[in-house]
C-alpha cells in the first residue's frame, strides 16, 4: 500500500459529490478538520513515533528541556520503557503511562511516567534513588504525534497521510466537515443512548468507516483490532482513556 492521493484531489472529488466548489482557505480548513477527526480517534501507525531516549538522574523526578528533548510534534505519551543498562544484555521493562503524577520524596526505580503539558516536561514516580549512576538507566517509548497542518499553499502537494486503500475514509470525513461547516442537517449529530454515543447522518457514515479502517489496520499488523486511544476532540460523550492517578 502507498500514499499517492493529494488533499487537493480529495477535495475535488468531494466538490463533485456535494455540488459545491470550495475556495483554498476554506478547503484547507475542511481538510484539517477531516484529518484531525480521523487522526485523534485511534493511534494509527502513521501517527506514532519513537520518543527520544533520556537518562534518569539520581534524586530527579522531572525531565524536560534543555536536557531532555520534547519533540516539537509531541501530542501525548503512549508507551514508555525503563532500560537497565547495567546488565548484559540491557533489560527493558514497560512502565505505566499516567497523567497528574504528583511530586514525591519517596525513592525507587520509576514504575510510572506522565507528561505535564503546562510545564512541557515528563515526570516519573517515584523519585529516582540516590546513588543511581548518570548512565545506568534510560527511558524510551512511543508517542502520539500532532497531525501536520494543511495550508492553502500546500493543498496540491500534501499527501493524505493514510494509505490509498483508505481514501474513502478521508472523503467521508471531508464530506462531513463540509456539511458541518455549512450547518447542513445532513452532517448528522451525536446522541447518548444507554450511556453510549450514537451517530447519524454523515457523521455516522464517517465513524463507521473510521472504525472499519481501524479493524483492518489491526488485522494487517497481526492484532485483532486497534483499540481506541483518544476521544474525538469535539465529542463531549467520551472520557479520557488515561485517567489520572493521584500519587503521594
């Protein structure tokens, strides 16, 4: 599979479907809305990157610039691993990603890590013990990237970030974005039924296609399905899948 369709080509197809041409500024807005809805619903392989590794320091609990690089496209931490470099071979164990980790005086090798967006740094729990060598332990992992912003001058050259097999998914999201921006009732709405979000109209079509895309991606990668990672940014009906844990 490959990525060969440009955003401009997708917009041209949508213009024919909805019977309305779109100007460049408006087209870029629709393209970004459509891309972001798909991007943020699941952790697609295209949306994940390797976290630059960093060393743990004795008595430290927080790690950020300038010593630790936070990627400019960082959106959220997904996986983290504690690597013990003392052994041969080095031992790599997962540590749990949480939010709202509190500062502590307790010392031990960290079993938790979180990102503090207000301060743009990582915080581990517990505090790294005294006497730990400066190159003894390393943390690496995987993070969710921010989607690349689509600008009017790049519509003709920006490729849709997913494989060509999923062009229909992006088209469905574009179509929904166009209806929603125009307050067209065909956009559909979200309702709560028995505690679950339900979608109708083009919104429902879009979600069905995104979910099918996620299932196909999971099967292609050897997993039953890719599990949701983040709620849609516009939906009030989802809570965070990474609830905070207050740690003393």
